[in-house]
């Protein structure tokens, strides 16, 4: 495993049906940059960056929990991440994979790294909200964001193993996905961990960590990740979690989203899960400053104002019921499509 370096290109690697060596890839990269489609140019830039003299890449975080920041990622760590994913999902050389994510971001970059490090036969298509439209055949492996999976429901059976990341899979989508005869996983990770470090089967509650990852909980009840082959530093997250074992955890929500309302701590993600099957529009709950309570719980719904039946709140505990409902015609989102909870930003 240690003999695989970032300069390697597996002899079984294929891109859109053609075999490529490292030199071939560099030629393709120049072609993509000069005359490629809009979605091919970032891949061309990535290939040139990957095979340059520097042992690292610079990437931007998504900005879903604060201002996007530029971080330096070790290329060998990305190779180690690809190898760990290959072990976890039993990916074998020659297997067919679909790449339908934007290469501007870490998930799209890592799909490509997995392909040429593990020797996968990769079909590379323009990222879209309906990624399987116009794409023929079946695939052993694919990564999607929740919106792509939702829009591809009738075709997901063509993918043997599907990983979904980038945003939480809500309860309504999960209930649909469990009916699909494929192995579908929700992943957990962030740019700092070079995409996912854990995954769970859809319908299950606990995430299992990938090889060479250790997890603990700190005094805030937040997850701490020790993945020495991916990050030289221990990563302290703001993700509230419950440890099931030294390799499994249940994700509860973000500590920075917790609402302190009259001394009661409310976790928005848990409230949202209870309401998921009752509100068809995109929505979230958020704490708004309040003189009496410190923070009051507000339900934000995307779209035009409409009546909401009070009975949907019967599934909530006493303090979880929203004090106010606010309609916003269109939510502000990050570049990767995550809803920004503080709609006053930007």
C-alpha cells in the first residue's frame, strides 16, 4: 500500500473508454483547458496541478459552516484516502465508475484520484442535477449529492454501489432510497479529511469509519478524528456525535447550530428530521435573537407563503415547536448547494 505514490497511474485506468498513461493524461489536460467543455477545464487544471513538482494541492473549503478558506492538502494523503475507499467498498481494477461531480471541489477531485490510483474504468460526464439522463449502461460505483440521487431514483438500480455526500440525506429521501436494489451509503467527511472518513448504509443510524481512522469524543460531545495517513493533525470537528464503538458513531448535528432557548439546548438537525415527512418544501430551523428567551426557534420555509397545519408539530417535544414561521422565496446557498442557515449572510 505504501508503494503507491501520487505519480502512479494504474495500468487498468481508463477515461471514457480509453487507456491513459501519465504522459497521455498531461496531453489530455492541455486539450481540456484549451478546447474542452466548461466542465472539462477544471479537470485539465487539476491533472496539471496533480503531476507538477509540488507534493500538495491548494483547495477551498465549501463555506457551509463559515467563510470558505484555502487549505493545503498533501497529494499522498489523497492517495491514501483513495486506497482506504477502495478497501472499504471493495473496489477492484477494471470496475466501471461514473464521475458526475464538479471537479472544482474535493469530492470531484477524489473521484478522479480513485480512478487512476485504483485502476478504474471511469465515464466522466458533465455534472448536472440529473446525472444519469442520457448515460447508458451500468456502473459498479458512483458518487452523488442528495439532489442528484433524488432526481435519478428510477435509474439508480444501474449503480451497484452509490455513495451520497456533500449534504445530509433527509428522512424523506432516505425512505425512497432504501427501496432501491443497490448498495447505497451516506458518507461523512469534509475538505479537511479529504472527502469521507466514514460511511453508513442508507436506513442505518451509525457511521462506520474507513481503514486507519480512529475516533473519539471531546468534552463538548463533538467528534475528534485521528486519520494519520490522511491528516498529520488530529481534527477536532464541531459535529455532535454519540460513539457506538471505537469504529462507529451516530451523527447528531452541528454544535454551532445548537439553539439555546430559555436555557434549553435544541439541536436543529434532530427537529428537522422529525418534520421532514410533513413539509414538502426545502426548510430548516434556526435560532433568532429574542429578549425573553435569548434565542427563539424559527422555522424557515423556501417558497411563497402558504398555510401550515399546526398538527405537523405534534411530533415535536414541548420546547422544539417553532415560535415563528418565515417564508423566503429562495434560500441563499453555498457554491456547493448547501443551504446557508444564517440567511442574513451575503
